[in-house]
C-alpha cells in the first residue's frame, strides 16, 4: 500500500508544482517565464524521485509504469493500482489549483500550438527519450540509482524547455488528463493520452538493444 501512496503523493506534488507554475506564470503576467516553468518541472520531478524512489520507483506517470511493465521490471498486477494512484494524485492537484487560482490558463492543460499530428509525433519522441533514460539510469522498479534523479529531472527540464511551446511537453497521460478534466478543456486530449504510451513502448526495445542480457538480468 505504501508504494501506491507514494505514487499518489509524488504525482500530486509534480502536477501541483509543474502545472501550478504555468498557472502562476499566467496569473502574474509572465513573471515565471517559460524557462522558469521548464526548470520547475525538472526540479519537482528530481525532488520526488529522491524522496520516493526507494518506495515505489517514482514513476508518477502511467506511460512510465507501462514501460516498466513491458520491460519486465514491474508485475502486470501493479499497473492498474499504480495508474489509479497517479491519476488520483494528479486530479487532486488540479482541484487544489482551481480552488486557489480559479480556472486560470486551463489549469496548465496540455494544448498543441500547431496541429494535433505535430504534437502527437513530438510527444511520442519526447516520451521515448524520457523512458529510454529512465530505464538506463534506474536499477529496478523498487530502487533508484544515485544519479537517477538528476538525469531524469534534467531530461524533463530539457524537453520542457524546447518542446513546451509546441506540444506542452507532457509525456504523461495523468499530467494532461487531470487539468483537462478539472478545467473542462478537453481539446486534443487524445494526443496526450495515446502518444506517451506509444513513446514508452518504443523505448523498451531500444533499451534492450543497449543492454546485454547479463546486465539486464542484474537490474
């Protein structure tokens, strides 16, 4: 039960801080800036990995959970409870932000700046890169490497920095679903539900190509 609580709390913190930065940036007339928003995402993920990585693996993302399952590093029976905890934490974060700020900036909902197809392709690529890094720096579904928090937080900050203005750089169905539901802005939601799952699935065979079976078995 503690690992599901960790996924709930970690996802809440991530969505509260990350989408909260978007909302606060809008409410303050751009005081945080896009760069500040990207850095916020990277820092909160890094902090939660170090806080909770040894409890649940610090997924905080249904796509990451599915990726670990496909890689054989998380039992299939854990996927459902993990995803439920993640979505619940994200929704609770969005509800909290709405109570504090009102329905500002669609509560940080992920929205394409261009076409749906453009954001769909970009989100697949972004999530594949993120999942590839996660699989290579983590040492198992219940453990976390010493530098994993920096590596994963860095990738998220980097991807948010350059891709945020185009697709929102979600890479996370729970992160996109929660503000969309709570704000009532469901436009292009399918992009952010499907693309990260595909991207995570693409990363798994790429990870296997870089990891000999003997090394993989030790992870």
